[in-house]
C-alpha cells in the first residue's frame, strides 16, 4: 500500500511544505469559504491537518497515531489556526529529517515500518493541501514526485478501504482541461467547490 519512490521523511517534509504553502496563501475570505470536504470550510481543513500532524508527531515520538491524533484542538480564529499549523510544521520537519525509514511506528493501520505507517497520514496532508488551494480558488499542482507517490498509493489501495466512509467518495470525471493533480483528485472523488 505504499510507494518506495520517496523515503518517508522526505515525503512528510514535502507534504508539510505543500500545506504550509497553501496556509500562507489563504486570504481572509478563504477561511470561511466552503472546501472540497463536505461541511468543512478552510479553517476546518487547517484545524484537521494540524490534528493529523499532532498524530504524526506522536507517532514519531513512539506513541500510537490514533491515540495522538486530535481534531479536538480546533482553534478560535484563522490566525490561531495558521500559527498552530506553523508551530507543529516546524517540529515535524525536524523529526522527519532524522527518520530511519525502517523504524517501526504505530500508524493508522497499526504497527509497521515508517515507510508504511506514515504513508496514509502524510498523503492526508497532501490531499488537504490541494483542498486548501481549491478553497481559495487557486489551481495548484502537487509537486511531481509527491503526486506520483500519492497516485501510486491510492491506485494500489483496495477499493473497500479507499472508498470507506470518511475517506474518499466515488471517482469523478475530470474536467477536460484537468491537470495531472486534478486527475488524481477526481479519482479520489474530489472536485473544486462551486
């Protein structure tokens, strides 16, 4: 269920950078605009990725991802949400830089090597970086190596897992002018908010 194209530390750092780029690009209106995630606005997406990063940091410090991950830390304001993300991102970049790919971690699917345990939460960040861009009306391409890694992961994930409740919806038809990232997002049932 994972790709060996990128080592897990590099993959995580690229995903963090992608989310950070989109958080920094958000305008005031984007925080309350609908996102591609049903029922979530831009701020809810940032709060969610901060919760995902909390789980990743817990995992990297030897805890269970599921026990560490928290969306309960929703922030009061967009400024608080952005600052929380930046603080967590700085800590996670350092931890990712020291990561041994063979190290055993307790990820969302249970224990396994870092390359497997980090794949799903890292690509959760990647997908939500695109969601943030789409929320702000920006057409954004996931960096090629990260996009290829994501595409490999999702296309090799069994449908019953990929399309399970709370993950991804049915595959959509990409727009005629879709870029490579939008093809992957359509496969994941994602479209830009209207």
